[in-house]
């Protein structure tokens, strides 16, 4: 998913996966994400907010950390670097 906006100040995207979902359900994983999911409650309604945690420019891919409980093993460079190789 890419950010396609001139300004992201005060911009919120809600995920309504119960009814059909939104484009945020296609957000990619990153171990260094620029978005986080936050649960918000408004009366009886509970929604998930996609909140920017870094400043991003238009055209930047929006990513979120799926966490350790998801059904995949991350293959990004930072997860696969051998600690012994970092010292060289």
C-alpha cells in the first residue's frame, strides 16, 4: 500500500474488515514499519486505526509490523543478518 497524499497531518484510515475491509488490509509487513495499528472504542463500536509513526513522503509504501504471533517467518535483511557478520 502506498501513501498518495500531499499531507498526512491528522489523517486516519479505519479498517472495516467485518463488512468487506478496506485497502489497509493489503498493508505489507516490515520490521521497521511507518504505521501501527491502534484499537479505538467509540461507545459499542471498536475500530482499528492505522496511525503513522514516522514522517513519510507521498509515494512511500506504508508498512506495519505484523508481530510475532502471525503465521509467517519474516525474511527481511534485519531478521536474517548473522550477528557475527555485523561485527566485521
